[in-house]
């Protein structure tokens, strides 16, 4: 250790320095080396940030704090080694300093991997939100699931590597865990069912982040905001967050309107009985309207037919599918078609029916009495 200090400082009389001065020199060199390393990493990160590759940006962003803490901890451990030669205490022993050094390396590597995965996930999610989806490309749900699984793997691996350093044998831990696992399994049935429910969501992928889902069995309807290992966050249309345990999705029927290929227009229109002679021409014009409309998919069923003798109207129905699945655009197209139907009916001299009552066979005497009462009221 003293030879290292002499070689580093180039001072022949390093043996004459007290142990306190040696620690001071080590701390000073540690801080200096840390500042230089951060400066170099910041400069390199600025250069790599100009590229479009997100991997190198995440690498340098994750490495900068880890390198800083690594230099600082190693310098403090080196200072503790020097102090151990002069201070007789049970706290500073070479075995404990070596254990701290090994644990620090394990924890720093875990933090680096965790932060690197997190930064890559955020960058990829930003690309998915800003760009157009591509066939075969990971969606946001799969990307989030993979990132969570990788981070969990990093933590478990770090714990398993660190246990022997703390003097804990993994085989003994596994044996104890086998006995206690049964009790834990019974105590955490809901937690495990939610975990496996989340796993089935990631495997079956009935919905993804951003999808509009609806359950006819339960009062669940809204946009999926987050899919966790325990619960899923659904934002309802009145902007309230709804936290649904993942085990629920294994028991209920679920609709995903976001994945529909078309939106359907199905309306019934009633005209007056006195316009019965116009029905054939009106139905033909409405059918031509749909056949020539650019927003109606002609590959799907298009129907316009006289359908029913109702109590106060003659009814025909309109059945077709729009090309768009966008909720706002769908209603715009539907409004255009309904307004065009109004114009077609009026252009033929017809009108729409509403509930009416016609009185036939009125007694003439009663009719004269009503006329007399009406005239008296008019004179008053």
C-alpha cells in the first residue's frame, strides 16, 4: 500500500507522512479521478447524443452515475485499508472492507443494468408513440413486459450473487424456502393469481396499452393506461382511474373495440303512409348514395330495403360499414349519410313519419256541436 502511494505521488519521503495525511491524499486523488472520469463521460455522451441510435445514449447515461460511485467507493475502501493498519478497531477489518468492496461492485453493476434497461425502454416507447406502427415491431405492451422481466432478472441475479458474499449459502436458503413456500403460497393466493393473470395478458395479448376495452359482465370501460404484474390501470371516459386486478381478466368476457376493422351504420328510417308510392324511388336513391360514398367500404355488406309496416310509418333500414374506425371520423361520416337521406326524402316530395292518430266516422251531430262551441269561443 505504501509503495503504491510512493509510486503515485512520486515522493521519496512518503514513509514520513502520518496515516491521516495518507488518507487525505487518497481522498483527494479519488475526488480528482472522479471529476476527470465524469468530464470524459459527459464529453463522450455529448458526441454520441448526436446519433439516432438510442443504445449508446442509454449506455452513457446509465454508466455516468455508476462510474462516479465506483470511483468514490473504491477510494474510500482504499482509505479504510490504510486506516486499518494503524487503528485497532473491530469495525475496520480487512475482511469487512473486502466484503463491502465486493458488494459495492455487485450493487453498482445491478444499478447500471437496471438504469440501462429503463432508459432503453423509455426511448423505445417514445419512438412507438411518435412514429407509425410497423409490422413485426414490438408494441408498447410487449416492450414494457420484456423490460420488467429483464429488470426482475437483474435483481434476482444480483441477490443470488451477493448472498455468498454475506456468508449465506444458497442451498440452505432454497431448502428453507421450499418449506416456507407452501405457507407463503396459501397466504398470497390473490397476489399469485394476479401475477399469473398479468402473465396471461402478456402472452395472450387481448389488449395493449392505449386500447379501448369494455366488459359486458362488469362495469369496466375505458382506455388501458398501464399493465402491471398485479393490476391494470384503465382510464374511464370520465377520466377516473380504474384499478383492475389482473385475475379478473381470466374470468370475464372482454371486448376490444380498438381492434375492430370497421364501424357499422345501422339505422331505421320511417316515412308517412301517404308517401307509400315514393318508397321504391327513395330506397333506390339511398342505395346509390351508399354505393358511391367514398367512406363506405363496398367489400362489406351494403343494404337498403323496405323492412316493416309500423304503426305510424313505413320503415326501411340502412346497413353498411365505414372504412374508418376512428370514433370522431365515424360520426362525421354517419352524419353526412343521415343528412343526405333527409335531402333525398324531401327531394321526392315525401316526409318523415311521427306517431299520429286519425279519427274516422265522427257523428255529424257531434261535429256540429263542436263547431257551435268553437264559434261561441271565437265571439268571446
